[in-house]
């Protein structure tokens, strides 16, 4: 603990020095008698607040939360000896916003007393939040000296991206062999009625269509469509971002990826994640609750990684990017290297859909409105439209998503068109 004199102590020293000078010059002993006790009291400075006479422990209401949720922080202060005045301050990172209480507290403690210091914060942006240092200032009884120290109190909070519920999703064109929620064109064991045909030896009696059999006076059976699942791979563009936190293109893309992963996993599909950031980082397609947490952990650490080196999509292992998978690429289309990867995926025959959150409204909110900014955004809009048209001419489906519109509304038109294609 480092100690220093307070402004009050400096004022006492100044008054005592002037009293001694005036007493010596004027020859009046009473001035010296008045200031000598003050100067003798200063000799005790450095004893009262030189040691730390308290301990701190921290607890939080939750260790893992989603964006927008609130967390209550409780700091317990316990005094081993009498503390005249204790000032505590805990700085907050920009990803947390104070919504209740104060992150600065003042306490007077008796020996053995414990008090609780509470405040409430709102988690603004996803990520790992570490609050490990509390700054303390300990004042002595006379207020002449203050000792300052930093106390490490480890605390880590995981803020996951909020996944909004989605009811309508782009349907895959190719099904897998496992049971799921999609109606496959192939007939077999299922719940969705398909065609009616004549009975042949080996058909089950429970598949007999008695209404058709009684009408035509011969046995007919009902064929059912199989329910199958799909492989969905989310490809996240982390080459660059635009906008101001917590509403950058990367933040919006991660929230969309979290919503899509949650919705597809709820349909018993296998979901994988590829982070395109120069060198690939991926999560193997799988299903289940544990895999849902695995994907959210990968989204938690996703960040922009600038690199001059980019790898080819062909280098991604087959088990990470199955050839029958539905690939949903989420990108603001700011880097030409990601466009090249999209063209490569389309050329390899993947079922590809590009969800492109528009960076223009996010940038408009981050900069000051002006005529030059308006012209620049208009030119930027034309450039993005030209790049999207070039990709669409290659057969790539692109959804231009205005982030002010809900994600489900942006996916609505694509969902209906893909249902018609799958039905055909």
C-alpha cells in the first residue's frame, strides 16, 4: 500500500510553518505553543493507514448470461481492525453498463464488521468480461493521510450473443439419413402421407387404406414420406467489420449465427461453424445441447483477425464441410477475399445461401450526419448492389438484410421460394 499526505495535511503543515515563522519574528510564544501540537500530530502520520486492515470477496448473481441481461455484483468488505474511512472503486469495461447502485463506495467499519456493497450492471456486448481489480483508498482518523492500493479480486463473466427465436428457416435441398423434421421425397416410415398404390405381398396391414380399398374392392396401401434431418454449416466472415460497438457488422452477424444455430439445432439438424478469418477456425457439425454450448463458445471468442494470408475452401476437411450440407454464409461483403470463397463454394456444387447484413445503416449511426457522408453512403449502396448482382449472376442466392428489420422477416421470402424448389 502506498501512502500519501492529503490536502488537509498539507494545509496543517502550511499553517504550522507560518505559525512558527510568525512566533519567532514577533517574539510571541503563544503562537509557537498553538502550532507545536499540530506539528507533533503530524509525526504520527504513516502509522494508522500503513497496513491493509480489511479483506474483499466478490460474488455475482450469474456467471453466464446473454446480451441485454443484468448481473448483480456483491462485494463483501470485512474489517480485521477499525477502519476510519474506506473508499472503494471498481472500473467497468465498456462492455458493461451501470444500471443500479454505484461502482464507488465509502465505508466506516468497526473491528470484525462486514458490509455488502452492491451494484447492478447490464451486459451490452458479448465476450469474456474480466473484472479483477478493485482500487481502495484508506483514510486515517484525522484525515491527514491516505493509503492507496489495488486489490485483485478475480471474476470472469461470459456474455453470450442473444439468439432471437426463428420460426421460418431456409430449408435444405438435400436431406441426410437420420430422423428429423424435414419431409423427404423418398417414401418409407414416416407420418406425412404420400402416394396410394395397390397392395403387394410384404406390405404391413396398418398401412392399408381402408377407404380406398372398400371403394375399389381391392387392397390399397398408403405410402408415407420419410422425416429426415439436414447438415447446416454456418460460415462467418471475420475478415473485417464496420460500425461502432456494440452494433458492428460482426456483432450483428454473430447474433444472426446464434439465432440460426439455435433454430436448426431445435429441429434436430446437425450444425457446424466455420470462422473465415484468413486461417480457418471451425466447429464440427453435430447436434445436441452440449454442441449448442460448443457453438456459442466459438461465437464468444470470434473476433476480427486481419491477415494477408487466406486459405482455400478446398482445405476444409470433408467432415467439417459435408458435400450435402446447406451452407449459410453470413458476411457484409466488405472483403473481396470472402467473395472468392463464395464463388469457390458455388462452383463445388454446395447448397449456398448468403445472408449479408448491410453495413450502411450501422455506419450512418456511428458517424455525424452531413452531406458528404450522405453522398458516400449512396455510392457505397451502389457498389454493394453491383457486387451482389455479380454474385447472383453466378447462381448464388443473396439476402440483403437491413439490420433495422427483424431477421425472420428478411428470411421469409427466401423460405417460401426454397420450399417450392424442394417440393419440385
